[in-house]
């Protein structure tokens, strides 16, 4: 059970992680345009700006994860230990989605560099 005091932080965190994953999808969708232009020209600038936005979103999700973990830490003494462990694991899994989305951007940068 998610404690009511965590609802706002948890919702913000999940929302930002979803935004990060959606930004990764937008970035991936530009790959066909890059191939058509031979990884040159204006399309490179477009993809670079998408990657910067992706990095920013992932950084924000990391900050929200830290805030959420700190809030959970304050509450854990009054909670069932198994629930606390489960919530930390869920937070970790959701944060991992944003981390993987950022890796998409890193790989796209490698493609641009070559």
C-alpha cells in the first residue's frame, strides 16, 4: 500500500519517468530521417536537441526519485518492513525505465558521432 503522504511525490516521479520514455520514443522515431539525410544537415541538430531534452527529463526523474526515497525513509519506521522493501523496489524499477530511456539517447549520440 502506498502511504497517502507519498502520493504526490510518487505521481510526480512516475509522470516524469513516463515523459522520459516518451521522449526516447520521439528520438527513436527520428532515426529514419537521419538515415535519409545520411546523418548530416538540419536533422542532426533536431536529434541533438531531442537528446538534450531527454537527458534533462532523465535528470529531473533522478531528482524526483531521490526526493521520493527521502520521503519514504521518513515514513518507514511506521510501516510494515516488507511493504517498505517492496516500495523501494518499485521505485527502483520505475527509475530504471527512465535510465534505460536515457541510454537510448546515449546510443543515438554515438550514431551521430560516427
